[in-house]
């Protein structure tokens, strides 16, 4: 990335809105904005603007005044990117924003790439790579808990936790190096029990971060959830309840849903990317080919889902299709929903059904899909199953697959170091593993991040951020 360039981009969503904000950052930000922005107040100039001040004026394109503009000024290094930054607000709509960007490019600015402003903040030391990743997590968060988790990461909780682990490992590594390489200096030997205890403490802290990743990811990004069941048990009714409107067609005719119906919904703090699948039944060799393909897709979605809601008719004897569904859900994050409780099924039949399904599911939930009162019950069960009910949003948490991979590599290196001591190997063996763990943690924080890693991280960002 060339930091000598001055870049610009639209920082608000394109399209109709109250205002549009264009951000400019780089060494010539003030010089280039001065070519297009004219302050209203006499005697005011862009060059003379102090940081953290605002100025009213207008911008011009090819000498023609186009729109009233408010300029917000930030002086390096006290800005988002650590560079000179100016944010220009014009009336919303694509015409004014595009005209302002055109004027800035004619003045010498270069269009910013995805995530370039945040990447500059990382390169200029304004934030760590883990904090930068938290920026997009905040933007993409589907609920308050997910946003709180991302905000905790943006505030540096993860960076501080990793730094504490790194500090402890560096002290261990320095002690081992001094004892091994400089025996004449009378450096005290690090006792095996003491070394193992220190390694175990660091590994335990990493284990906690790794174990909490799944639930945190669900809160931040949501989870793919498949609705599965034989025809007419109420899958589409449950989809409509979750969506809050009639998203799927509901009829008593078997095979009404023939393909996978997708809908994103918010269930409590969790965003569910719902997939209502074709009712699972045996269509036979001469059956409807379209319905058969829909059923094949239902099974495929089951394999891909992070959450399964398998729907059964409450109190009804389990059919072969029901048993096949239950068998495929075993060992997966799945809930059995016994629908149509409003029909008051026979208590004995219901108890037998629950007993038959319980070995295959984390929980069996009796409810009525057409009743909104079922939503809190389902929400609590899903949160408990996926672990989101136990998440501490104020604690440090990993927020990307890249961070998870680096933390796992560091944890595995520490486990190898502990194992080397259990086998009676010398401290030099632990030292090699320690070095591997330190490299992995440095990659996590971005201290040793390559350009390829930075390119991968910021490719997921939106332009303007």
C-alpha cells in the first residue's frame, strides 16, 4: 500500500439518504480539498483549519458551485487513519456524492480500495490488526450482544489479553535462552514443575479464547439454520412465525414446498439464516422429479447447517421419514420441535414421542408454530444450545477465522512444550515450541503479518472504511 497517495471514498451507503459523507485521507488531503471546497465565512481557509473543527461552505466541480457542504477537519496523527483527514458532508443521493468524488479525483485524489482507511490506521499504529478486524464485526453485527463483543475487541481487550500471554512467554523464553546459551553466567535453572505450570497457564488462557469462538461468531454473524421435517408438520408455519410475515406458502397439500426457501430472521440476539426445505418423504421411482430434487437439497442443507430445527407433529406416531430425520440429526446442533400443541395431543403418545426423539437431539421442544408465544421458548433453547446464553460480552474474544487459526497454532505449540517436559526432554525442547507459539501469537496480533495476510483481511472490508 502506497501511503504517499491521498485517497478518497464515499463513507456512507450509496443511494438516497439525508446526507452523503466522503472521506479524504493522506499527506495532501488539505491541499486537494482546498481545490474543491470553499468556506462560506470570509477569511476562513482549508489550510488554516484546526483539527477537530467544522466549517460550512460549498464544493465545486469544474468551476461550478454544486452543493452546500460541511467539512470536518482532523490533523495527523489525531485522526482515524493517523494521517490528515477531512470528511465532507453533502446532501444525500448519488448525484452530489459522485460529483464530489469526481471533483476530488480531478484535484489529485485516488479512489480508496476496500478497507484502505482502516488499513492505513493499522500501518500508522493507530490500531492493532485485531482491532481493525473488530471494525467490520461491528458493522456486520446482527444483534446487540454481537455488537458488544465486537466493541470489546475494538477497545483492545483481545490485544491486551494476547499481549499478557506474550509477555509471560517472552520471560520464559528469555530465561531458557540465558540458561542454555550462557551457562557460565550462573543463571538459575528453571525447574520443570515451574516451567510446566507457566506453560499450562498460557495454554489455558488460549483454550478459553478458542472455546468461546463458536458462540461469539454466532452472535456476530448469525448461523445457517435449516428447518427439516416431513410434509405438513408445520415447517413453513414456523418459518412464517420466525419471519413475522407469510414468507412461505402453507397448504395441507404434501409437497407444497419443493425447493429451499431462504429467509434471514432475528431470533433474540441471534440472526438465523433460515432455510425452509422440502418435506422429506418417499416419492418413489415414478414420483415428482422436482419434489425429489427438493428433498435431495433438504438433506444437503442438513449437512451444511450450523443449527437444525427438526419439526414433528406432536403426539403422532413416528414414521420412517421421522426416524430417518432424527437419525441424521444425531450428533448435530439440533432441536426437535413438536408442533401443533394447540391440538392437545394425547399425553401418553406425546411422552412416548419425546422419549424416542430425545437420544437424537439436544432438546425436545413442545410448541405451537402458529402462536407468537412460542418464540421466547425457542429463542432461549437456541441460545442455550449454541452457547450464546453464556457469552460474556465484556471479555476478550477471537473474532475471525484467521485469529482462531493463529490462536490454535499457539495453543498446540504450548501443548507440545508441556508434553516435552512430561517426556523428560530438556528445556531446549520446550524453548523450540515456545518460539513457535510466539510466532503464532505475533501473527494473530499483526506484528508479523505479511502483505498477503493484510490483503486477505482488508479484502472483506467495504470501500470507505
